[in-house]
């Protein structure tokens, strides 16, 4: 097992019950779900040589509300039709 310093940090989504946190792993391209809250975790990575499979595991920090609002803007930009964007006063910068 590799020994990295500093410990890698990865951002995650807290579930609706505030009981689990889920990260998208860029190494093995799957979701890894852990117990509640931010902090240090043993990696669930499926790739033996993953940068997260260290003696320290990884540190998970939940996405902030500002992070999530950016995702929301990007998702709405992709899924709304032009007519819906017009009706909702949605433009490239978001809602007016
Ligand atoms: Zn992984």
C-alpha cells in the first residue's frame, strides 16, 4: 500500500437523511458511499493502484451549497428547453 502525504481530499454528496455521504471516484469511475459526515475514511476504491488506496485513505468534505448551486445551474442549462428557459427567465448566468 502506498504512503502519500498529504492525505487526498474528495468532495461528496450528503444524502437526504444526513446519514451517508457519497463520492464519485475518478479512479475507478464508480460511486462510493460512506457513513455520515465529513472526515477521514478508508478508501472503497476498487482499483488496486488508486491514488486513494493509501494508508491514510481519503478525507471527504461535503459539497457546499455554492458548489451545489453551480451544479444546479449546469444541469438546468442542459435539460431545460429554450421555451422553458424563457418562461423561467433563465439565462447563462442562471435565474434573473
Ligand atoms: Zn474508486
